[in-house]
C-alpha cells in the first residue's frame, strides 16, 4: 500500500533496496504470506528485481485448509501477490538495513 502512494522514482529505489536485501537471504528459511491468506514456509531459492520469489522445500502453515498444496515441493510466487515475508530474526543483518536506510534518506534529501 505504501508503495502505491510514492512517486515512481521512490518506488524504484525502495524496490531496489528490498531486492538487495532479499538477495542476501538466499538459502534461508522464510514464511511468505500471500494476499489470499495462504502462508508458505520454505527456503528462499531466488528473488528477482520484481520481487518475485522462488521457494524450495515448501510447506503450508494450514495444510487442512490447503490440502492441494501438500504435494507441492517448490514454487514461484509473483511479487505482486505477497503481503508479508517473515524472516528469522537471527538471519537479519540489522546494520546492513540501517546503513541502507540512511543512504536512501541522504539520497532523498539531495
């Protein structure tokens, strides 16, 4: 939602910031919650500049509600359908995020 209210150039910079951040998490376990309320746990295999996500070794958090997903082991998720990505706290480099946020703020002031 926030991205929709920003100018195109700000959207682009934010997308690039998230893209760089998610690339650093390849190989880590994440939970992706989709806009249709489906939550998928898996290992982040790749992410592209559109924030499309590939997960391997997936499982759903509510298999009773989504039994058709039990046989799926890998998936591609279009970035526009992602609501949240939950990350393990110990895998997040907070210093990297803070530095990137500072750099972005400095660029916006100029």
